[in-house]
C-alpha cells in the first residue's frame, strides 16, 4: 500500500486498432491510440500515432488540454494560431490549450506523427472545430 510499483506496459503500434475521421468538417485522418484510460490500464497521459495520407488533413480545431506532436515521417503544414509552418520528421510542435490548430500532409510520402495529451483518456478531449475546415 502506497509503495506499489506502477504497471509497465509495452505496446506495438500495429497491435492497436485504427480509428479515424473522413468528413469535410473534421478532416481525413487515421490514428491508433497507444495509451488512454479505457484502452490501457494507464492514467495521466493519452497518446498515439496519427497518419495523414496524400492530401489528408486534420481540420482546424481547439481543445482545452495542451498537446504535443512529434513528426515521425513525412512532411506537413501545421497551422497554429494564425501561423502556418512546414514540419517534417524530427520536428516537435507544442500546442497550448485552446489554441486554434490543424495539420495537412504535403509531398508524396504519408505524414506520420506521435501525439500526446496530459489527460487520463482520449474521451477527456473535446474537439471544437472551426470553419473553414482546412
């Protein structure tokens, strides 16, 4: 009691189911949630891997928790509070809570990025989309 060792988990990305959106308001994006309460016996962090194929995008939106993107492969244009910037493998992006942001794949190779929120569950992230969707 009190000195319990937290459970260590190792998961492989391809062992997690693919989820995603394909609509004009939210965008065309796929992701795999790696750790999130309800998906894994974890709390305090929710993270996963997102994939944007050629021409795909995640529409501009806001949410209360801050978020971090780490680009694993490919390239994209990230929009953050009125500024657009190209990102590529090795780049990290910090997104403050309630900041308007979105991302779109560019080039021939799919854009893959790791995302993380400091919340127990993905269910704790309410997406507030804005228009225009891109």
